[in-house]
């Protein structure tokens, strides 16, 4: 009879004991930070009606029909489900709602390190708050969550959708050209950006150069001053002022050192309306966290409500810590309680007492002599031995 190898579905993976112990520590640390900042944890269903995600969804959705032939989709983003939850279940109460989550998401992806079809995110959404104070809180909270998870070296790239839209408006772009521009930014296509700039007519040379350099408009506060001296569009001016206000508050938090402005930053989700940011680690070639302001999404659920938030990829954080050697995945327990023949009841009592003291305890399931017990300590990944004889 041939052996049959059972495999997990494409894009999913088993999490083994060592990694799971590390992951749980990271999850608890992140959620603890959210709690300290006043965020309530919520949980939404793994699948929703497709309308929650705007009917159309995306090519990466996992879809299926229920028994009433209603189209369902495995959630591929948490912002829309939390917007739905807020609009339908959390009317009234606090004007500003701070919500957090730790959830699995599902999106068909080409598999690579740190990217799966099933993945875990932790994140927060602040609903009902507009302005730089809320945005700054979200950015600092992302930084503190990473630090609590064990990540110490990271960089935050901060941009603004308003600047992108305003510059396109200043150039007189058509709707089709605006889509082309955002695709270029999303795909980091410097060649296509240069071609767009070359094709521009009747536009000031310095603005034309901004388009050619769009993917490279990165730097500190001096970058905002330089660009502000060039643009005339009110939307651009407002976006740059907003970024300055956020930066000033990050200075007050003591987090400005992590920040770098990236005026060409554009995220894959199209619901952002204001600032947006991504967090990068030295060990990873892609962001481990990101978010921004989305003031229009709640309108789809019948509410006119400003909102801002971010999501952090737990799988990516775990991978980054493993690569840096900060998450070796070593499993250990405090005490192994072993017992000689006839002493199991006493051993049970001893193990129970140790657990009440807050120690992690493994209890042997069969009698053994002291030499066998000493040898079992390493096998059972325990740090010390209590032998009941």
C-alpha cells in the first residue's frame, strides 16, 4: 500500500510548536499595546456577504455561495468589516470609537516569503476622529506595537493621497491619466512615470520634473518645503500642511526619528483619502505594516464618519524576527514533575501547587527513577526538576 502524503492547500501552512509559542507571545504583546492605548478588541466573521467589500471585490478573493445562493467572500481586508460592524452594531456611545483586532485574512497571492493566501493581521481603526492628532496616534501606535513584538529597527514612510490627487489636478490629467498615474506609483514603474512626464505639454517645467521624480520624492521636512515652493494646487498645499502637522505631533511623541516622507507612496487599496504610511524593516523587502486615513468608506454603510487606521502583518513580523535571530522558536517550561512508583497523587498535588504559583509545569505520565527523571528534563524541554518519591 502506497503512503499518502497529506498536504495543506496552496498558500496555507502549518504552524509548528516552536513558532506557535513565539507567535502567541507576539500576538499578546501587540494586543496588550492596543489595550493600553484604549482600543477595544472586536472579532468579525471570517466570511462576509460580498457587498461588504463593495460588490466587486478583487481577483484575489475567495468566493462561494451559501445555501440561499447568496455570494459570500472570505475577508481579504479588515477595514470594511469593521466599518460594517460600527455602522450596524455600534451606533451611539462614544463619539470616537477605537477598535482593534487580531484576525486571519484570505487573499489569493503568488507565494513567497512572508506572503501567503491565508495570513494574520493585527490592527486598529479609529472611527469618528479627523485631523492630524488621530493620524499621529495611529502611526505611533504602529511603532509601539512593533517594538512590543520585539522589532527595534524600522523605518516609517509617510505620504498623502491628497498630494498625489492635487498634482494630477494641477497637471490637468483626465480620469484615465489619473488611473495610469496611480498604477505607476503602485507598481513603482519609473519608466512609465518618465514617459508620462515626457508627454506633458503646456505645463511648468518644474511641475513636469516633479512627475518625472515622483517615485523619488523622499526625504525629511526639507522635502516638504522644497515641493511646497513649486506647487500651486490648493489640494497639494493642504496635504503638505497636513504632513507638517503630523510630523510636529510625532516629534512630541518622540517618534519623528523613524519617519521619512515619501510623496510618491501609494498603497494597493483605493479607499484612502488622506495620509498613508508603510513600515519597513531591514530584514524585509516589503512593508510589515501600513495604513492611513479613509474618510469616505463609512458612507457606503450609511454613515458620514472620518476614520484612520493601520494593519500589521503578524506573519511578516515573525519572519523578520526569525531572520534577525530574535525569535529562535525555543520551547521551554519551568518545571518537570516526575514521580516514583505509587507517588502519582502526591505528584499531582505538587504540580497543581506550582501552577497556582504561576509556573509552567509538565507532569510525567508514568513512574520513573531519579536517573530517568533527570534525563527526561531535557527531553521535555523543562528548566528544572521536582522529583516526588
